[in-house]
C-alpha cells in the first residue's frame, strides 16, 4: 500500500497553500485552539468598535481603554499566535505558553514593531492606496521575524522588506486567493469559515518558512 508523499515548502502561491493545507490537517486541533484564543483576545476591541457604530459613539474612557488594549496588549497575543502557527508549519513542538511569552520577554519589540508597521501601512494607504498595499505585502513577515528571530522592530522591518524582495506579487496573489477561499468557507457555514481562516494563516506562514529555508541554504553555500 502506497503512502501519501508529504509535500515540501515552496515559495509560491499554490505551493504555500498546498503545504499550509497539509500542515493544517497534521496539527488541526492545535491550529484551531490557537485561532480560538486569538479570536477571543480580539473580541473586546471588536465589541468596542461595534458599540461605537451602533450607539453613535461610546464614552471617551471606553474608547481610550479599547484603543490601549488594541495597541498595547492584543499584539502580544496575535504575535504569539503567529509563532505557534510557525511551530506547526515546521513540525516543531507547540507550547501554548508561547502565546503569552511576549509579556515576559519581547513586549516592547512586539508593541513597537506593530505600531511602526501600522503607521507605515496607514501612511501608505493615505497616498493613493497602492503604496499602502505594497507596504502591507512587503512587511507581512515582521511579526514572525520578531518572534522567530528575536529581532528588534527596525531590523525586523528591514529584514521583511529584504525577504519579500521578488515575492511581492506572490504575497499579493495569496491575499487575493484568500478571498474566494474564505467565501467558499462561508458557503460551508461556520465550520468551513473557521477552516478557511486557519488555512489562510497556515499558507502565509508556510511562505515565510519556505523563504527562510532558502535564505539559510544560501548562507550555508556562501560559507557563513
């Protein structure tokens, strides 16, 4: 009886989604729990925005608290979630305590990297949108570099820009492909929507893994 040959990470749109799909089912429960915890962490900020829209504005204190939470606490958990997805993509041990490791070890780098990235993309979107989209694609790996390589904010931004050189259209294409993937998931109701979000996260993480492997191989070949 033949066994299904496992795919290897590829720095391509289809290759990333294929590898992400493979790893998703190998670590399904872990990925689901990570997504659930991050979604629960995001809910206070989402509820605050919804309340503001429905009530025509909430109290000033509530707005300030929700903004502080979104900027100073939530990124630590989302960055931790990104790290755990990378663990699964690499078939490494998944330790859920790493979801909150940023509060102990990397708090300032995470918050500052998130703020700088948010500011850069926001400024880019103001200038005819296209620069913002470019920045969003080229800085997509900032969170992973902060968590995986222990980089400070500015080096992480520079490294993400370097890593995504020549891959910008791939990342943009993966973002476009995520739209029909999510729509198909919605057609399958809640379960399908959740799986589609997990798949999209896994695919982008797989792309990072593939490019990182190529970078490491190149360094070895260059004698470093």
